[in-house]
């Protein structure tokens, strides 16, 4: 069983599939079979996956090509999908990065927000900034921002001059939003904390998008919530430093 919720006033279904039942990575043994089983439990005929991550591009549904059974994949690199077909889910592979889902009139944009998802640098605007700029009327859209590792657990080291310079560039780029924090828990305790979700929320609020925010931290040890079965099984790169580079799966689909 997977936990399915309806968000954004009933426009979108989302489901979190934790990694406790085995790997959900397509390049791991058994991963494709587990993703296919999750898609069936979610009630969709197809699940689209991105061909790469940490990019600044959003693919469209007509760029998907069949990969394995119900699993389809983008032809080129992408970190998001824009579509309107209720029988197609987008499967975001994530382990601590934020998820953002925007919706209007049956159309959905789902994004995996890693560092480039929210960070404007010398290469140009972030993924989310680019998506917002491409919306014809941002206030007519609504957005759900999912759980992510919070500044309580996730951050960057500041032991060397290069590390401190990197953190300072992040702070300048984000204008202080989500900063400064000091990580309080887990393996990154004492690091300069960063809050990807706070940056995403600030960008969407600035654009006038109506927001629904999941404030849970995916890395906190006390994540198990009796009102959200299975959520405590969420794998965290920040917390679970076992070298497996495991992933969880966030399924997103328009409501038909």
C-alpha cells in the first residue's frame, strides 16, 4: 500500500513511496519492478521518469518514450514534467530535495528541486524561476511544495576557505532567505544549514502563486507520523549515510 493524498483543492493526487521495501532506482536490481508496482497501486497506466537530474529543463509529455512496461522516460535531460493526462503520473526520484507541483485547470507542472532548482548562478536563473517566468498568469496557478530536508538537518561544511566562499555565494544568491541556520541534528551537525523549501516558497509567494506547503523534514529521526503511514520509511541521503545512494519516489498525477 502507498499513501495517496489529494492536494491543491482536489486538482492533483500525490503519493510518497518510501524505500523501505527495496530500491526504487531504475538502475538497481528490482527497481523497475517496484516502480511499476507503485504505479499500479497509484492507479495510472504510465509513469514518466526524468532521464537526468539537477538540470534546468522541464519536459513535456510528448517527449516521453517507453522504457520498461508502464515506465516511460524523457528523451533528453530534464528535472520536471508538464502534462495534463490523468492516466500518466510523473515519478520524481528524490531523497531530501524539495518537490514542487503547480496546477491550473487540469494542467500540472511537477519539479524536482535540487540546488539548481532554486539557485540562480552565473549559468542563469534557477529551474523554478524559469518555470514561473514561463507561466502566462502566475496568480491563476496554485502550488504544493512537498517535504524536504530542512535546515535543522541539511547544510554545507564551512571548514575550508573554499567551503565558506561557496556558502557565502549561496547566501548572496538567495538574499538571505532560508539563511542563516546551523544544522542541529544528524551527520551534518554544525554545518551551515540551507533550506531549499524556504527558497521555493519565497519565489512562488513573490509571483503571487497560491501555496500549500508540507513542512515535514525528510531527514529528522522523529519523522514517523501515525497519521501518515509509511512516511517514516522515507530514505534520506542526509540522515542515512550508508553509501547506497538510495531514492524514494514521489508520484504526481492530475485528477481526472
